[in-house]
C-alpha cells in the first residue's frame, strides 16, 4: 500500500509537507498516544518521509494531574525516530492536567493561568521555528 496509498493519505502527507511546522495535540490513553495517532505518524515516516527536519510542538492533556506527560514522552521518542527526525524545542512542554476542570459548558477553555501559559509557550515555539527557518535559508545560500 505504501506505493499507492489512499487519497486521504496523499492529502494528509501533502498538508504536512506544505506546513512550516506540526502541532501534535494528544490525550493520554493507557499512558501513551492513541493508536490512530501512531498510525498517522507511520504514514508520515514512509516513502517520501515528509516530517524529516520539520519542527514539531507537542501539547497534551488528561484528567489526571500529570497532563499527558507519559504520552508526550512516547510521542517525543517517536518523533526522534529515523523515519521522522522532527526537531522539538526543549523545555517548551505543555502538559495540561485536570483538563476537565478548565473548560466551560460550551467546551471553551476558561482557565486563565492555562491560557496565559499556552500563549507563552506558543510564542516561544513560533520564535524558535522562525529562527530555524532563517538558519535553513542562510545554509541554502552558502
């Protein structure tokens, strides 16, 4: 199937290839990422390997206190695998614990400290991603 994937896979890989970076948002299921996420990453690691060198940022949540720390650890290991090789900004983790207490009845995030923290780490990631892009441009000119 790798040489003739379904159109949905072709579209998915094309969208990822065209993106400047990938934001991975994961819940935690049995201390790891959902199976469907692992399957999607498998597609990205095959044939044209559209993730190699593409910056990633991981955000996750859970109803527990640790906020998907185990799932994010597994995802980080996967993103460092040779078929993916996606750089991550160290120290910019976003673990959202007790997530069920941070949203209103309409499903909107309403926890001010969480919103401020997400704004902060998002700004860090965008700045880092732009620095990586500038570095790649300089390297391509030499």
